[in-house]
């Protein structure tokens, strides 16, 4: 898998974030800097210097997003394959606790465990990739090895 692997949804979200930063966010910051500059002596204007520093951080963030977009490779899951792969949504059960969880395997730049988006490069995802519904996989976690059963894939997850 490419380092720039991303789902189509992740790519759209990155483009929207970049458009927001390059447009309204950048314009609002420029307006604040102009107002602070008009307050007089710049050598003693803490607000102006703080805003200029914020502007530097914003421009760095924009450059990083542009680079991520340049290297992005949209990878779609083969939902007909019947195995867990990049882009798959999978429902699993922890055999020790009985707890069910649903994850979508995504690129590292779009991972967000709180929303169920798991980096395909994570140890958990690597253990799941290639498994089919009904398979039991061993997952290494900070609390030790755990066994998870793949319950469903795709729309059934």
C-alpha cells in the first residue's frame, strides 16, 4: 500500500479542509493582522506579533495539506472479494470481553479511532487484513494479545 493511500471520502475531506484554510481562514487572519498593524508601533504590539506567528503556522499547515494532496492515491476497497482490505468496513467481536466494534480501514492521514476510522497501517488493521467473516485473528494490543472474530464486512458491518 502506498504511503499516500486514502479513501475517496478522505480525499474530499482534505480538499475541503484546504479550501477552508486557503479561503475564509486565511482572509480572516489577514484582516486581524491589518487591524493590529494599524494600532501603531509594531515593536511593542504583542497582538500583531502573535497574529504573525499564527499566520506562519497556518501557512505551514496549508503547505502540508497541499503536499498530502499531491501524494494522495485513492484506493477503493474490493467489496466483492469477501476479505478485509483497505477501505473495508468490518465488525469484530473481542472474544474475551464479547464487545463488538466496527472499524473502517483508512489511510494514516484520515485515521480517527473515535469515529471508527482505523489506519490500515496499525497493528490491529494489519491483523484484520485478509480475514473473512467467521475468521478469528490475534490482535496485539497494549494490554497483550487478544482474539477477535470477524463478524461482518461492508454493508453488513
